[in-house]
C-alpha cells in the first residue's frame, strides 16, 4: 500500500481542543511555512478574546529560525503584545535540554517577558504549570484535561 506523501514543510500545530489550555507543537524545522502556520494558529486563539495558558512543545525542534525568520517572529509578537498581555496567562515551554531550560530561566531574571514563562522537561509538567495559572486566574480547568495528559 503506498504511503501518503510527506509534507515538505511540516507546520506548527496550534490546538485549542483543551481550551483554555492551548498546545503548540513545533516541528523539526521552524522555517517560513512553519512560522506562518504558527502565526495563523495563534491569531485564531487571540481572536477568541478569552484568557488561556499556552504549552509550547519544542522537543522535536532541530533547525532554528534564520535571522530574517526571527525578525518576522519578533514583529508579529510586537504587533500582538497588547492581546498577549491581556489574554495569555503564561507560556509553559517544553524543552528536552536541561541546559536550555537553565539558560532561558536565567534570561528571564534579566529581562521579564510580557507574560509568565516556565521551562519544563515534560508535557505533564507543562500541563500542571498551566493548570496552576488557570486556577490562580479563577478559570475552570479544561474538560479535556485527561485526554490532554494521555496524548503527551
């Protein structure tokens, strides 16, 4: 049986199936098409105009954006900083590297991001962190929490 063709540029998956927890899964390469899909997905979430916590799963990432792509990301983030500050309760970033988690945590001590950031080794740690953010904000936990945990 023939295999379906591989997508040339895997895209960023932004899922709000467990809203108010949103899960962003970053593919192996964060290139132009992936970045555009990330923008589209996050714009959909921000257009809901409702508070949420975001999990960014970067465990698959191997190719980082170029300088031009990073500039595009920075411009997009700058244009949405008001909406992010208003609706995003925090970002739980899942990173495989303990060194990367330590470095990013240290950077936050010097420059605070618009929203809270946590750096975790596993999806379950990220889910727990997001649940704490939601509880502090008085928001209910998602009904799909067990499905979210089983899909990690």
